[in-house]
C-alpha cells in the first residue's frame, strides 16, 4: 500500500490506536494494516455481482444477437434464409444463394463468436478480479491479526 495516498486516513487511525501501542512504529504499522484491510473491504462491498448478471442477461436477450443466431441456425439446418444482414435491403429482401450465402453465414457466425468470446472474457475478468481481491483480503486480514498480536505482546513488527 502506498502510504502517501492514504496518509490522511493513516494519521487518523494512528491517532486512534497510538495509546494502545508501545511504540510509534507499532501504531503506524497497525494503522497501515487497518487502512489496507478497510480499503480492500470497501472494494469488495462495492463489487456488484448482480450488475454482471444483468449484463449477461441483457446480452443473452439482445434481439439483434438472437436474430443473427437464428439466421445462422436456419442456414445450418438447410432452411431458406429470407433476408441478409450484410447487404442493403432496398425494396425487397435479397436472397443469397450458394457461395455468397455461405460466406455471409460464416461472417455472421464469426461475428457472434467474437461477441460471445468478448462477453466470456468480460465475465472471466470480473470474476478473476473479485477472486484476486478476496485473496488479497485474506492476506490483509492475516497481516492485521499478526499486527494486533504483536501489539498485544509488545513486539515490533
């Protein structure tokens, strides 16, 4: 933790714990550990897993994504595809056949794959960030407990 960024908070906590510590160094170190714990706890409290689930639900229910997926599925099922998404639709739907249809469907499937991969990456990144914060919080709790024990025993740390 960068003590300069949290200097004001460290000073305030230092003032609260100073009388319970044998040395200024103990009080300062304990104050840093308390701030470290509290700042990480605030991050974890602000983590909104429901917002992530809302984003996933919105992506899954997106009508444009669904329409593209249905178009690609219809093509895979050898059903007639009445329209195209990549060509202009002037006065009537454009019917693609053969190689043009295959290329368009591959393009659409590739696009859907990229969008899906991006969503999975976003979910993975958020979950990894939360997991890292939980690991860090366990470490911060451990360091805080060690600090409290050291103060109780009158030891420096």
